[in-house]
C-alpha cells in the first residue's frame, strides 16, 4: 500500500477563501484587495472581535477569520471618533488574516481607512453572524483538513465506506467493477484522497478520475454512463478497510476470524479484514461477505465468538 501525505499544516489565502466560499455567503471585498494573496487562514475556528475592540487585544488568534457583527458595529458607533480610532489601532492588525462583516452592515470609516493603508482585507456578507459562523467554520474545516492519498479503491456498500487496499495488479478494480454490477457504488478507483475531518476520515476521488475505473484490457470505463447515476457517489466516510494480498505473501491466516486488525490513516484507526487472493477465489463475494460480517459484529452478532462459546460449553459439559 502506498501513501502520500500532503497538507498536515494547511492554509488558504484570502483570495482562495473569497473565490471558493459557499455561495450563500455572497462574499464581497470592501477594501484591502491588495492583501488577499499575502494573508492566510490557517484555522477553521471563527473569532468575534468584540473583546479585542474593548481592549482585550491579546485574545486575537492569528490565522482565524475575525468576525464583526451587529454588536461590534453598535459598540464602535457609540464611541467618539477618537476613541473609535484608538480601539481599531489597538487591534493586533498584523495578526489578523481578514475581517468579515455580517448582515451587510456598514464598516466604520476609520476601519476602512486603516485597512486600506495596511492591505488588510475586509469582507462583507449578507448573512447574520450565527449563520456566517457555522457556514464559514464548516467550509474551513473541510478545506483545511489534513489529507493524504492512498493507492486504493473506495466503494459505498450497505451504507458503509469500504476501502480496498492491495498492491498494484492484485485485482482491486476488477473486484470493484463486479461489486458495482451488484448494486454497490463507486467513490474512487486507483487513488483515494482522504481527509481527516474531526474524528472521521472522508474519502474522495481526484477531480480528473471521478466516476471512472481502469480495467486492464478494457481501458478507462465511465461507470456513470454504463450503470447510471446511482452507481457513483462523490464522497464517503470510511468505515472499513479490506486488504487484498497474495496468498503466498500471507504469513499467518486467522481461520476463525477472532483477530481484529486495524489500518491507521492520519492517526485514525480503521477496522480491517485481510483477504488472501488466489486463483479460483471469488474476491467480490468475499468482500461483500466481509462487509456483511462487519455489520453483524457491529450489531453484536459474532459468529466466531458464538462458536467458541458453544465449543467451550460442550467441553465443560463433557468434563463434568
């Protein structure tokens, strides 16, 4: 299995934020446009500038979107021009990535003046503060999430995200194609982009190859065209790994299925089955069965454990 870890320390420019933010925010740049390529967002957390404007400037965290809502505007407007200018100049402006003004409110002239001088981007949205905080935070959490790419296949099966691992040529794509003909869904073939969002892993396809599978002898196949729109999904939370491995390379096989294996990706452990591959084995059926077994185990039904308990009870009875 090959892995290529990428953006553990992510950031986006203000220009990227404005251009790719959710449409409902309808972001516009009031001033500071010359700084949109030089200033960066590094945290999905949003900070309101109320405390900092009141004098607690050490509360400003670098790399966050600083939000100015109705309460902050009302506070500034009730100050004299001199006090308003002082409150703004006391902000640690070098730490601020950008300021987002909500509810289409008018920014104080003193704030616009300072922002123009130092190329500090001031943005505006028509949404209220509570909505803006949730929308921006969710967007940035995904945008800034640590990510990696794996040489693997990701499928949606019985509501679960199933990651197929294995060396190149082991048969992952052929197995995926067979499973798709049985009604399961393709998320990505060959390369899966995985993002760590909170405590879960989300899998995506690279934009170029989304919805396609490469089959040796057939070439590139468009799954959506062949099997319909319901045969593909854009992304999926990863719940289970199934590793395909040549039988000759497997040192020891757990014949009862009592051993729980795990695959660690971006410091998150995922339950894993190891399936030996050899001529004559129906891999797609085994994969489908493994997913069903995982669902049963998750619901508290463990066939191997019940067999052991039954065997133990019989042995104990014979020894009495």
